[in-house]
C-alpha cells in the first residue's frame, strides 16, 4: 500500500515535550543534545556550536580554577572527564609563542616594523 502524504503537522508545546519527558523518566541512560545548523542559527542570533563550547569551557574553567591556570592547559580529558577530549582554540585564534595564551590574530606577523 502506498504511503499517504500528509501536510506538515503543527505540534503544541506539550505534544512536542511529552516524548522527551517519557524517555527522560523511563530510560535514564538516554540523553538528548540539540545541534543547530550554523546557517539558520547564526543568522538568528544563536551562537555557533564552537562559540557555545568556548563559553561553557570558560565557565567550567573559572569555576574550577578561578582563572589561575590557562584554559588551554586546564581543558584536558582528565579534568573534564571526557575520554579523548582535545582542546583546540577556535580557528584564527592559535596561540602566539611570544605570548602564550594570547590569540595569534591579535599580533600581526607581517607588515609591521
């Protein structure tokens, strides 16, 4: 029997929420994570995933160390309890060997005397 095409369904908040609540209450070993596409989210003012990760890492870092240790040194698999975690600075923000912990993009490497 061929599938019947239906127009998109409009869900109420309760209708959307109930399946998640059921899984949360009855299957404690399951978890959810929302991943939004960069094209839609950035244009809507929602931070990109990498920006959110940087924010979360910064918050965790401040709580754990009070900022006394550079984030790049603190953010390890052991400290975060995330197997195989490797901290990487966002693109364009690689460390400057002359000033550890300071993004390289703040210091031009050419065109200055």
